[in-house]
């Protein structure tokens, strides 16, 4: 299995889930919740991209070095996520919280779906 194709597939799946959920929320509840959902999903997708960029810089190497990369990637992702939510709290006070966290969780679910789907890089 090509790990870069798998990671890319999960990020693309997260983006697609974000767009679909935001569109459904737009149709059901309106513009403000849809924007909040899009922001939440974007935080998740950008965090996943940061993680992938850091964790997969080196794909073959000593196990300890690979683990350090993944730990560093997780810390950067967590820091980015907390900073992004703090920025939303500070700059967008009228945010619809349920939609924001719903969009985030929907996009984050792409990882779990990615465990069930094999992305092989073929179109």
C-alpha cells in the first residue's frame, strides 16, 4: 500500500465530507450554521494536512526517528487546532457552536473511514 496515496485520500475525503455536510446544513438550517460547519471542517482538514506534512517527511528510517516525527506532527496538529478554535472564539463571536464542532467532527471522521477504504493512488 502506498502510504502517501492513503494519506492524500484521507485528506481529500475529509475535504469532501466537509463540503457535503456544510451544503446539507446550508439547505437545512441556513447560512450562519453552514459557515460555522465549513470553518470547523477546515480546521480539521488543515490539521490533517499539517500532520501529514510533518509525520511523513521521512518514510523509511529508524523506528525511533519515525515515532518522533509522528509525535511532533501530533503536537503541531493539536496546537494548530487549539489556536484555530481560539481564533474563532476571539474573532467570530456569533459562531454557531454546534455547527462548528459538528463540522470539525464530521471532517475528523475521514480518518476512521480511511481505515476502511484503501486509497491506492489510482484514478
